[in-house]
C-alpha cells in the first residue's frame, strides 16, 4: 500500500464519493421506473441502453484527446462535474424519457473521464505494479458503492419506500458528488505534458491493435450478462422486498471491496488471462443462480456478480496498461465497447423480458454466458497475457 502514489489515492477517494452517490440510486431506480412511474420492462431496457450507449463516441474521443493533445485532468474534472449535477435532477422526473436523458448525461460524464482517469492511474503506477495499483483504486471505488448502499438501506428503513423518499434520495446525491468533484479539482495533479515538438499523424500501433483484439471476448460476454437493473427486477419479482434489495448490492460491493486489491496482486503474479478465465466462470455462475429463481440463490448470485465485475475489470485495465502504447486511446476503445455491447444486451434483454417473460430473458443470459465461458476455457489460452 505504501508504494501507491498519492495521486492514485486521491483519485480513489474521488471514485469513492462519486460511486457513493451512484449506489444511493442504482438499487431503487429500476423500481422507481417500473413500480412508481408504471413504465414497462422494455422502457427500463431503453433507459439502461441509452445510458450505456450514449457515452460511446465520447469515450473514444476523450482517450484520443488525452494521447494526441496531452489534455487529461480537464477531461476528468469535467466528467465528474457532469455526473455530480445529473444524478440529483432525476428527483424532478416523471417519465422514462427524462430519466433516460439524465442517465445519458451522467454516462456522458463517465465517458468523458474514464479513459483519461485510467491513463492517470497507469501513469502513476510503479513499474510492474499496474494490477496492484488498479486493484487499490478499485477497492476505494467499490468501498464508495458499499457506503452508498448502506446509507440507502438506512434511509429506506428509517423513512419508508414511498415516492417522496425516493425523490429525496435522488436529491441527496448532490452532496457526495460535489465532494468528489472538489477533491479531483484541487488535490489531483495532472500528468506531465510530453516534450513539445512536431506532431506526427496519430495512429494505433501494432501493440494497440493486438490489445484491442484481446479485449473483444469480454465485450461479447457483457452482451449476455444482466445489468444491475435486471438483477434488481429479478430480485423483486421473486419476492425480495424493496427495503431489502439494497442488501443484495451490499453483498456484491462487499465482495468486490474485499477482493479487489488481492485480484490486483494476483494479476501481477499470474497474468490477466487466468484471472479473466475465473471472472467468466463467476459471471456464468451469477446468471445461472438467477435462473433458479429462489431468494437464496439470488443472494449467492450477487456475490458471484461482484467477483465477476471486480476481477474482469481489474484484469482488462491491467492488460491495457501492460500492452498498449497509446493507452489513453485504447482505454477509450475499451470503455466505448463496454458501452456498446452493454447497451445492446440491455435492450435485447429488456425486450425479451417484456414480450416473452422473465424466464426467457434469464435463459438467454444463461445460455450466452455459459457458452462463452466454455469457449474461453477451450480456446482463450490461459497462458500469461
């Protein structure tokens, strides 16, 4: 821990407070849309898809700008500012279109900051310690989610589960959002600019292209695995009460908090590919446990979802730090592709759920994740990446 650069530590605290704000609304937003506003699962799918997809171009552009023009911290600060402002405004909404618009704005903020932020983390990582550094950062990131979820649980328990309380919670996210924005603006140092000189035409190198190809399997997997919103609605549909649902997120984020740094150490020791094999197995297990449609199995599913999320993200971010030459651009491609495949998967799952029922949507996710896990085990190559 002592070898972690102080700028990475500060970025970790920025993520802590920003994700605290996100975790205060993520467990209740699907319920707010479907139950309070009486919108269908297809509308929820549209909201998730729009929020995920809208940052597509911006993630690519922000990574390119970081590499091409050495503009890094301003993009990170601007991205956190958009996120801090957009979340509280959901408290004023009365239809799925306005929610989709605000979620899209929040994702624009994430798209603006994600690639430059990871570029900063990679820059401040010690040689040979990228996995550990990203694991440390993710620990604070997930710690914020855990804190926000516990706060949400207390608010719902103390004040109830009605519309007024939910809207007040949306408004309250402004506080942690502004704290995170203040830290990144005043306590995180920008990375040094490159030496001034004639600029060559920018293009991805052979190493960059090889890295992107190595990431493609992960993108396909994201198409099939359920998003948090669909995990939430499955829990509600099998009889888990709204007040208890935040505890499911506590399980997921708690697992991530406890394991993130350890996964970072293992990535440095045994390589990202072996960790990715484990993550796909966990993702398929999470989807399979949902399919059983029993409360106990849903609790276990959230634990496996946490393992999948933290191990796969840390492994892929470390892989880029190891292999890519233009890391900002490749991080941009990575997050853009996550957005595209995640959005497409959410839209398809929402449509299947709305028109053919939850069983069909669960089977779709289970079949896809299981098949991909088997393919990776057979052909993914588990040698060190």
